[in-house]
């Protein structure tokens, strides 16, 4: 039996790997084991290289699709069997050793007791003498299919079911054109655990540290990796799953038979029942081809203590050897110089790179992270020549464990602050005060705008109880719209996407006070039509408005005075109208109780005359009020016309 041994492994960060396996043999056909779950990835990405006179002929694999009948296994063996054999001739044997031969028509489920999980089935059998029998499945001892077609179908389905239950590896048959000595390398993409980055930083002195990049690699494939070349790639190439192994059944249009002979089939639009056009297959991504010079050059750089430049990493398209070589800056490859052995089911921790890097020890305070103490941290600069991926980092001081942290991705050339220890010798108290002050009024169309200055001051008391001078960075969370008040800021401060950072040096055994002022301007706009006369007078006196604006505001003021006078007149007329109406109602009540005879008749006549005069007066008052209200509407329109001119 030919055994392919893994000789090269390339791992990516997004959970896939590129495996290469090699074997020497003379056979014309060999079996290559592939995990069932990875079969599609193999078929869409594989590459076979042959050293010798033979050429690759084909790769064959089992689709596991039944050709005749399919056993729909639903978890109950008996119902699945009846489903398969319905319509066939069978021989039944009951528990009392009675034999029956006939055609199995079908079955139905009967009600069972609530405490029983066994299905109660009734089958229908038609015997040779045309008798229809109803038999309970619990009375049956055996059932034997008589027809060879159903016997073979049952055996085929049992074989498929057995294979699916006990085997998760498929042997793909690789065929070649000739026999003879040949060396074959099979490469393909497969699911593999993403390799993980882990860092070590050993502090040497105040300005230097040793940086180490380690990786954790896991082999969960079906083969051991014995003395294999291992490369770890930081890039994220696009990769996807695609069902390429199962048959693609294309639905064809169905043409109706003509109702009359001699009539031609109509056009598809008129007569066909067309199904939706099936989608074209997705383009399959070509497997990346790793240029051989990459490993040697990268490892030479690592050994010399230098960095790996971007020119060391080149990729081409595996399907075309003559394709243009593309240099990428999106990924870094680490190719280990010595072969690596990782057996299946094992993981390994591998050192990828080690070099000196610059660093500075600082303390960083953020009240949201700790209420009263800063974190001791180191600020390191990435001079390795490649980006650092996200991962855990452990800090060592004087050869001993000092703390650890999670490091975000750091691009080459960037600096990163890594907090790893709560500095308990430094106590920081942070308070906050705020104030708001109106700083301006201006006109904007029909609106006046008030501008306010909002200030916040973060007050910090830093008590350094240690015997050493400390560098402290105080982080103040950024708030929407606020900026640093540069005029009142007396220390070095930088702005990050999320914080204002104030940096200062605190002497040993000392108490230092610090203020970080921030401010922002806000504005509120109000329609001039709705402001008070006093505020309008203030606007007219503003030095920031033009003569034209002042003239319009004065006209608005005069018009509003007229409007105010008319409103006063309306109120007066309305008061008089209410008084007259009250008298009118009183006289009306008196008339209702007086008769038209004698003295009461004379008094009643006077009241009627008075009532008529009051009614006429009220009508005049109402008409006057309506005219005044119309004048108010006209004044409002005049005011808005004046506002439009601002």
C-alpha cells in the first residue's frame, strides 16, 4: 500500500492550511485518504506534481448516491424498511411460524400507549389469491424481499448506511497514464486550526528589551507531520466552502405533449413550463503557490537578527506556472529552518523570531480601568519589519515573571503601550468640574443665535510614594465635541482616537497636582418672531449686525409696538363687550317676569328699549374687535416680510 507522507505545511490565520504530501511508487493507481468534511476543499484546490514520465489521468471518488432506491432512514429501522419495500413482493413469517407471501401495499401507524416508545404499525398485504390482509408489525418474525431488484437495492442501501456510520475518511483514487517509477506530490487546501501568536518581552534596561514571537500550532489532520517544512502566514486570503463533490442536477424545461396530432410544438414562451435558470457555478479560487526562495531568504534574515522585508514574500497562481509573480505587503510568512514533527492530535509551541527592540517603562492611569492606581506599562516600538498580530504577551523583569496583557495588532514602525501590573506605590485622585458661559449673540436669517462655551476641568492629585522618579500618562476619555484648552494647558498632551493623554514626570516621594481643561462651543437658535421686546432691543444694540439688519429690526420693533397697542384696544373692547353682555342678560331675565299690564307694562317697555340699544352696541363692539383682529393678522404678515429681508 502506497503511503503519502506530509512533507510541507503552510498555515493561515483564518483556519485553513495548505498541505503537501509526497510518495514514491510504480503503481498506475493509488489511493489518497481525505477527510470527508474536507473533500470539497480538496477537489477545488488540489495540485498534483509528478516527477517521472507518467502524467495525471484522473481522480475518482464515490458520490454515495443510490442508483435505484434510497433508504430514508428516519431513526426507526422498521418504518424505513417498510418505506423501501412498499409495492414489492415479500415473504412474511409471523411469530407463530405462519408464512405469508404477497405484495406489500404499505403501512400505517396506530396509536400506542403513552408509556411505550415502540411504534405500533399495521401493514397491508395482498396475497396471490387477492386477499387483503391487515397485519400488526408486533406479530411479525421476519420479512424477506422476493424480487432480486429489491434484494440488491436493500443491500446497496445497507452498505451506504454502514459506510456513512463508521468511516469519516474517503480514499480518492488517483490514476496515472503509465506505470513505472514516479515521485508524486499532492497539495491541497484543508481545514486546520489557525495558528496563534504568543509574545515574550524580556526587559534588559531602561531603553532595551528582547522581543520573542512564539506560535502555537495544532495538527488535527488524519496524518502525522514527520520532519515537515512548516510555514506560518499572517495574511488572510479569501477562502470559502463550495459543494463540488455532489452531482449537479440541472433541471430541464418540460415540454407538454400536443393535444392534436400534426400540430407543431409552439415556441417556449407559449407552450413550455420553464424552470428558473440555474445559477452558474462560482469561480473556484486558485490555491496560492509559495515560491521556494521565500523560506531560505526569510530564515536568513531571522538568523542574522534583522527583519524580514516585504520582498521576501511572493505568490503566484498554482494553475499557471508562468503567471506574473506578485509581491504582497498584506502578509508575512515564517518558514522554520529545521523540519518539524507534530503528530496528529498534538500541538507544538515554536519560536519564530527573537531580536532586541527599544522600550520605555511608564505608568498609565485611566479611572475607568482602575479608580486610584495607574498601571505599570512598557511602551515598545515595532522595529521587527513586520506587523505583530493580536495575541497574549508576557513581560519579564530581571528574569522573573512581571505580568501579562493582550496586545492588539501593531503595524511595523508603530509604538504600543502594554500595561501589565497595577502600580500600588502611586495613588491618584481624579475629580471633575464643569461650567457653561454665554459668549456671543448673532443673527442668522430669521433667527438669533446664542453661543455658549462649555468647560470641563479634570483635576488630578498624584501621590508618588515610591523611591523612584516615575513617568505617568493620564488618560481622559474623549467626549463628543470637546477639545483640549491649549491656552490653559501647561504639560505635554497628545490626542488619540479615544483619549486625551497628558504626560508628566513625577518626582519620588512627592505630591503633584495636575489640571486637564477641555472645552467645546455650542449654540442655540431662536426665531426672532418669538422673542420678547426687551431681547429685540438688545439685538438692535449688537455691534455685530449691519446697518440694514438694524434698520429692519427697528421696523419690526415699531410694528410690534403697534401690534401691542391694538391688542390692548382689543382687550379693552372685549372687556366692555363682556360688561354690556352681562347687563343685556340681566335685563332679559327681568323682562321675562314682567307683564304687559299697568306699571309693569311701562317698565317692561323701557327694558325692551334698553335691551335693543345694548344689542346694537354689542354688535358694534364685535365688529370693531373683528376689524382690530384683522389688523393684527396684517401686522404679523408685515413682520414676517421684514424677517425675510434679514
